[in-house]
C-alpha cells in the first residue's frame, strides 16, 4: 500500500473497495482502507468508475480535494491513534470524537494539522515534528 507510485496507491483503494463490496476476504490493511472508504460515500462512485477516477488530477488551486489524499490522511491518523504516536494523540482523538459526535468527524478536524506537519517536514527536508503536531492538535481542544 505504501508505495510512491500514485497509480498503484489509487488502484489499492479501487481494488479494496471492490473486494469489500463483493464480500471477499480482506487483509488487515485492506479492512482499514475499506472502513475509511465506507465512511466516505461521496467517493464510492469515483472508486467504482474505473480509469476515469484513477487518472484525474486534483488541484487545490481548482478548489478540489484529492479524495485519495483525504482518505490516506484518515488512514494515517487512525494508525497514529492506534499506536498513540505521538503520545497523547489518542486522548485528543477521543475528546474530539466526543465533541463532534464520531471518530470520522474528529479525524476531519485533525487532518489540517497533519497536512501542515507533513508539508513543513517536506519543505525543510526533515522528519515531521511530532511535538509541534501534537501541540497543533491540542489547540483544537481549546478552540
């Protein structure tokens, strides 16, 4: 799943969603992907459309959200919460879930902090700053 090949990553979502819909067995990673896709019915048609959705560019300057990036951010946050890394993220997620009514809504609140942390790491060519990320998430609890 964690390939730098955009098309392979996108195909993993398409194939996992197909297997899920067909009731076929899923690996643990595929099960996580299927749950994220299930939480986003607005993307079901895209994943079922075949090549059309696979080749599209999603440009922020066009006001578009890249659905594959969006779902990948959910996967990243769920993995972070499951391992509580950075330490304290699980508690933030639990509190945001309580406040906003669901884990998915909590993740939607958390995505911008993750994106900013990853962008800064890429810009600076460093590892992501986990403490700055956690502080950003904790600020969500104060707003």
